[in-house]
């Protein structure tokens, strides 16, 4: 069994700086709205949402939902589906979906059309990571932390079969890339 720690792709410090910048930009863009409603997509976004929400300087509220697409690995990917819904309605609210990573964009696309049907005042998306190599044209990311290559990453909320979620940095899954 491979017990190697994941190789660092994005350091804790780089994440901290980038999340701070995202927070300042989003706070500026939404300066005139009464409240920004953040929707965290569980489970991968829980750490990013915790930091991003504290980097904002505008009034904000938080809710969560959960989507599932990957069972255990990319090879077993099925269609994205909602497995846990929001606690409150979003009609008339300014909504910002907070995602950990956008890979093909299937999950995001499905989620955004579901939320759009509920009549928010506005609907945008902020993702910490994006893998542009696999992106489909329909998935638009309004705020993006980092673009990364097509490797499986873990840490800062992201997992490999539930492992490594609590790593403070973004790492590349051990064994990835033929090492
Ligand atoms: P998509 O539907 O192909 O965009 O996949 C999005 C979802 O797959 C993300 O929200 C993650 O849950 C998961 N995912 C994709 N790539 C990675 C990765 O490198 N590490 C961890 N999870 C990933
Ligand atoms: Mg996710």
C-alpha cells in the first residue's frame, strides 16, 4: 500500500492569498446587494467555503447541498444528481455557488440549471479549481481560484476515496502521473 504523502501542487500560503483575493473581488462585485447567499456544494467545498465566507466583507448567508457524480473514481462516473437539498429557498436571492473543482463541468451545469429554475435574483459560480483540459463549453465559471492540469488532486476539502480531505494544501494523488 502506498503511504506516501501527496506531492504539493498548490501550497497553503498560495491558497490563502488566492482566497483572500477572491474574497476582495466578490465583495466588490456584490457591494450593492443587500445580501449574498453562498451555496456550498458538499462535501468537497466545505473548507474552501469556510475560508471564502470569512474573506468576504459584505453581508452573506450560507446554505449547503450535495451532489454526487463520481462513485469512487473517474472511471465509474455516472450522471450528476442532487443527493441533499438546500434548507431554504433561493427565489429572489443573489446566489453564489461555491464549488471545490470543475472537471468536465457536468456537475456544475446540472446544478446551475436546477438552481436557475428556482428564480434567484442572480446566480453565479465560484470554483477553487478548474481542469480546463476536460471542460465542456457549457460550464461557465464566474470566479476561479486556479487552473490545474488533468491530474487527480486531494486536500483542502478534496478527497481520494475519502482520504486526504484535511490536508492544508492541494496535492497530487500519490502514484498519479506514472511516478
Ligand atoms: P465534473 O462533473 O466532471 O465537473 O466533476 C466535478 C466533481 O468531481 C467535483 O465536484 C469533485 O467532486 C470531483 N472531482 C473531479 N476532479 C477531482 C479531483 O481531481 N479531485 C477530487 N475530486 C474531483
Ligand atoms: Mg464538488
